[in-house]
């Protein structure tokens, strides 16, 4: 029996880098909780802004740089930086409470917003797009074919697969549907696989969405150096 595993986790350290880039021997659990809090707040405040990746770098316990890669940087920043200030205030409130609890100094947080030039080459952006379409009650088959077509239009993508699971189109019985195109070698470690999972909150229940993209073979890890 084959076991399911995240393609990202399987390739971590081989041809995938870490999304949290720091190491502190002391109080690492506190900083890990802070990372989770940052990611959760960003996802909560900007659910439909096409965020592909959130990378957190800490050179020292007193500093924190959050790199947000998004398809809609203007929406994330807001008019005159209004949305970014709102995010900063929310994070300051949450992190101050966390670090005071463990009697530690709260690190200063700075944001770096990067635009995803080709949004439909990101599995996370495609999964969010599919979730938004399903929440609008668009037919499941139409959504799946639309995602496959968007993948086919990009030369960088050698293969694409989408799987939806739940009460599709409001059916009484739960079922799973999948659609794929091209090459998708999940078992080869040097294959560069972009994977994302999202949920669509519908009136009849939750629909799970998974997207896999094959982007050729990789020769090594692509870490962002600070």
C-alpha cells in the first residue's frame, strides 16, 4: 500500500528550501509559535489576495523579516499602505502578548512584498482561484477544466493535476473527482513539484482542493539568501 506524503516535505533539503529560516537553540518553540501566528493572521486578513508563499527569516532573536510573495501586491499593501499598517498592528498585538508570556523581548518585524510575475505558475494561487470559483457555485467540472487550461497555457508547467473532494455541486453523497494533464512524476525526488491544498467554504459544506504542478527537474536547492 502506497502512503500519502506532501511533495514539499518529501523534497525538503533536497531541492526545496525552508519557509522558516532561522535556528535558535533556546526558546525555539516560542519563535515557532510566533511564525505560525504570523502565517495565520496573514491568511485571515487576506484570504483572496493570491498569496503564494510566506517566508520568515530571523538573523537574530531581535529581528524578523517576513517575505510575502503575492499575485496582488497592491491589494496587500492597500491605499497609502493602509492594509499593511493594519496587518502590522494586528501582529504587534498578538506577538507582544506571546513574548510577554515567556518574558522575552518582542522582535521588530519588517515586511517585504514581492509580486508573483506569473500567478498561474503557482499551485497556491491556482488552488485559491479554484476555491473562489466553487464558492460562487460554479460547476465543479468547469472549474477543474479552467484550472487545467490555465496550467497548459504556461510553458514552465510540464504537468498539472487537480483533485476536488466533498459534496460536489451540493450532492448528498461525498465524492472525489480529479483531472490531470501532462507529466507528473511524484515519485522522483529531483522532480520540482509545486503542491498546495485549500478549502472552499460552501453553504452545503467544505470542499477540499489539491493542486500539483510539475516544473521539470531540479539540480539543487533554491534557498533565498538573506
